[in-house]
C-alpha cells in the first residue's frame, strides 16, 4: 500500500514574516549572558538592571525590609 503524495497548499504565514521570526530567534540564542553589575556573576537573561539571580534576590529582600521598617518609624 502506497501513501498518496501530499499536495502543497498555500502558505499560511508569508515567507518574509517567517524569515523575520527565524532571524529574531537565532539572535536570541547567540546572545551570551552578561555579567552582573554588582558581583560579576553570570546574569540569567536580558534585563534592564543586569543583575544575577543572587543580587536580584538581595535587592528584593532589601526592598521588603525597607517597606516593613517605614511604617514603624512613622
């Protein structure tokens, strides 16, 4: 039993949009992780503040401490 030859239909996505998407994915993969601006460690991904996950957690915990101390001082 042989399979029927599949007929190629119209492309759902235009070729130029498909190529643009492929290029954007390939540039994301080529980007090397940056270095943390505080400790010099490897950053996890593109972010505005260039912090590794440890320094980012320390920053968040420092914000929480400041928020908890502010009502007590008032």
